[in-house]
């Protein structure tokens, strides 16, 4: 019997596997795809705090500035010389985490799709396993979550391409808001290297249709395409008898930006602590400490993000135009540049409210830039 079975070889699953295997426990990771990191659905824009958790690697270049385009074409310029995040090679990032897990003693089984979970049994397409603890880190369509009859929260579609595109600033990203481009969410351009960028749209409409509109506007030429979903809201429960859910499977994603790697890794840190304790004590059924931990560390921010997201969806294009106009004032730009935080955007929001109480009306867009 395995000590820990991790379903899903994304960043959260691999991090948990590496840290638990490091303590000498028998850990196996089951990944349905034939390659680590492929396919990738991520924009690849990471906060600096992610590298405080896992170490710094797979970085292409820093992200320091952003341009936010209103529906009427006006632009909010934010950022300066401070590094707010990094653009990464997501495939290399995941593979480095996989190497760490293997180095620490974990086994990774590729093309090993899990089709059924009934604790402690795990049935893959190839064979049957048993584990003292099962970690569901298998994304938005989690088999582990479905086996527990836990309902997934709302999903929105995301479409992204790597495209030939001549951007102006390799250390800057572009954000496009408005209901004609991305109803309920936003579009983005993230530079990769000279002449190449990731361009995408997440929305409540048809994301592929909306992306085509953005690509035509930018005159960008796609070289590869990908898509996926973004969970909006955490699931009702993430710990069960011998089983936990983490990352996208648990909905641990910022509803303001769709960013899931940082909150997922914070939850993964909580999972490692809870799993080690459970294995030391021989109590595999009592894992509520995991849920208490992640709710204490990132739960409040995720809950606030969901409230803001719901408000944001109500904004009209004229609301966006007026908001960009207000935020473009020098005093507001200075506040954003000084207090902006990609992981905890609510912090800069309160600073802006104290300076401009009427901006409360536009809370949603202020906070989503994380």
C-alpha cells in the first residue's frame, strides 16, 4: 500500500509529492497525459511569491508594467521598475518540479489515467492501487472530486494561442476589458520572446470567438492553440476520509484574475503539513487540519475575489471607460504602483478607496488586476 497517491502531475501535485517523499514516505503520482506540462493552459504569468515556495527556475523575463485597454480605446498605464511577477516557460516549470519529486523519491506514472476512486482503492486504466492518503490534484475535471460527489463550482471558458506578434515592451503585459472582447472577464497579451506572445481571452461568452476578435484587432498570427476552463469559487469541502482536494480540483483560484498557481501552492503547503502529521500519527481519516490551514492563509482573499467577480460581471462598457479614466489620474496611478500586489490585490483597493471613495462603485476592476 502506498503512503500517498497523488492524482495529477501539475504544480500542486508535484510539490506535495516532492515534499512528502522527502520524508521517506512511499509516494506515487498518476498523470493521465504522456508528458509532464503538456498540454498547458496557463498564461505563464507568475507572482514572485511562487518562487519563494519552490525556488526560482524556468523564468523567461520579469513583468514590471501593464497597459489596461478600455472599450473606447483609452489606456491605463501602471507599473514602473519594480518587478511584480515573472513570465515563465510553463512546461519547463512543471518538469523541474517533476524532477524534484523524483529526486526526493516519488514515483511518477505517465499515461496512467485514474478512472475510479473508492478509498483506499484507486483504479487506473492499467492496474489497481491502494493508498493511505489520496490527493486529488487533477484539475477542473477532477476524477477524485467526482468520486466524492462534490459539486464543482462555475467554470468559465478560456482560449489562448502562442502567436507571432510584435509587442512594444517585453516586460509589460496588455489587458483588454469590456463586453465586446471578454464579457465577464478579460483578454491578455503576455510577451514571451522577440516576436512571440501568449494571447488569450477568458469570458462567459464563446471564448474562441472572442479571441478571434482580439487576434484580428492585434493582427496577430497564431502558431499554436490551447484552451481550458477557470473555476470560479472554491468547492464546499476539501477534506474527506483519507482524501483531500487541492488546486483547480478544489477551486482554489482567484476569481478576479484566474490565477491559480500561487493560491494552489499555498494550499499545497498546508496539505504537506497535514499529510506529514497524519502519516506520523497513523491517522489517515482525519484531515480537517488541511482545510483549516488553507482557509486561514488564502481563504479570505479567495472569498473576497469571488464577491468582486460577481460585481465585476455587472459593469457595462461605459463603466469600464469611466473607471479607466478615473484610475489614470496621477495620484491613483501612484497608489497602484506603490501598493499593487499581484497576489493580494485587495490591499491596493483599500488605499484607492480612502483616496477616492467614489471608486467603491468600481471595486471589481480595481481588484481583478492580480
